């Protein structure tokens, strides 16, 4: 997603008590960054403008939320949206933390000791070109990074048919168990579903929302051979690529 530069974003993020600018230094100690570290710890990958995490954290104080995105501009808007939502309810945002991160490096920021209870991936970039599919947040190269740190479930929503169907294959190829799946979430919408602006927009356009819940396998995370880089040149080419945009 392309977004205009926002000069206010970096200074506001740096000054915010719930925006963490030292994500790598907090590896293994994320729970201690919350007022109630014993609560369930949920992570949103690619939070965008914060439409989902601001609603989730404000309405569910019994959970702790960490939202990650690669762009300062996105995180800045997520910070403002979170502040506004918490002002509405008259509560401090003590159960939400935001941080900048290229999701490709998620294993450098989270460990099994952090005890992630749930991962959310909401309307990520579908990367439709064949040469770009390895950048998807549901690609096996990412799933093997989530597996060691995730103690519970992964929840995935998208409006993109191809991304959803191919992601089902990714999960199964990596040994994940699909606990639930639907190609029309709103046909029988769960009471706890949080609709963001994008979700509402897609629905009004007539696009059906796809959703699944998956559980990682137990044991060592191994990348299936068919998803491994074909050669050294391909590995070098990927060094500068990003998975969350």
C-alpha cells in the first residue's frame, strides 16, 4: 500500500508511551511491557491504520495486544486512532503496544518465551504476481517463523479469493490444522467479529469476506522443499524484499 509521507508520524511515535521503538531489544520480554502481563497476548501482523487493533484493545481489556507494521505513516495513524478510541471510553491504552517491524524479521522480535496466544492477519497485501507470492504473510516462509512463537491460533481474514485459496494450501503443506474456514464470514457473522473500514467497504462492494482459524503443528518448523529458494541468486535477490507493505 502506497501512502503519502507524514512528517508528524515519527515524532509522535517516539513520544507515545505505547509505541515501542526498541522492538528487537524487547525480544523475550514483551509481556512485561503491559500493565497486566498475565493476560492473553495477541499479535496483529500488518496493522495498517489501526482500525482493527484500536477496536479490539479498547473493547477487550482482558487481553493484551501488540500491533506491528513496517511503515511509520501507518503506525502513526494507528497510534492516533487508538488514542481516539480510548478517549471515547475514558481509559488509558494500557493493554496495547504498537511497533515498527518488517514482518520478515518476526522471529528476531518474538520468541517462544513471549507466549503469543493468538496471531491476527487482517486483509494483508495479496501479492498476486507469481514472483511476489513469497512475500505474503501467509506464505510458508512466514508460517515456519510463526510456528515456534505461537502457542494458540492464527486468525486470517481477506477479501481476496486467490490469496485465501492458496493460503489454505500453504497451511496444509506446512502441517497446520485448519480449525475453521468460511468463504462468507458475514453470512453467519460471529458476535466477536470486528469490522474495520476496509472490511465494511469490501462488503458494500459485494466482496465476500474469507476467514480461517489455523493451529500450528507441534515440533520443529521445517520449510517444505517446494517453497525453498531455488538457488543462491534467488536468496540474494530476496535480501531486500519486505513482507508487510
